C-alpha cells in the first residue's frame, strides 16, 4: 500500500469564522490570515493534509477573495479552495467570513473550531 494512503475515517470537517473590520482588501486579509493561522495552529495541521477549504462571506464583503489570500499567505497551492457568498439572513453578523476545511487528522485527534472576533458568538459551544 502507498505511504500516501489514508483511511476515509480520518477525513474531518473543521468549521470556523471571524469578522473583518471592514470591506477593504487589507482588513479582509488580516481576518483571513488570522482565521487560517488559528485553524492550522489550534489543530496542529500539516498543510499537506488540508484537502479543501470553502470560504463564505456575508454580502457586505466583496473587496477580494478570501481563498486567494489563504493560498498566497500560507503556500497552500495544492489545496482546493472555493469562495461563496453566505445566504442573506437579517440580523446576521456583519463582515463575517466563515470557513469549512476538509482535512486529514490522525485518529482520535481533538478538533478545535476557531471562532474569532465578532463571530465568537455564532457558536458559543465551540469558543
């Protein structure tokens, strides 16, 4: 069996979210870098074990693509990325950036879902 083989049971989805201080490329970049860094560090992820990351943003964010920031800042060239607009729900968190990452984790690893800044109240059970 190839050393690259992995058990399907080790593929895990990790959720997370943060907020940006505004709709500028720099503010979005700061938020995406912080969120991606926390995703990797809190879960002791090997970047080679990240299969895909889907980012969603609220309708008030359109200055840039979060995926291109994560790809550039973390060298995640082999990761499949997707950017989407979050469905609009009245009274949602403003300038919110959410992610869902599919990763390969060792069996029994603890999963930490990073919810940062103004998004920390979205999932108080995970913060």
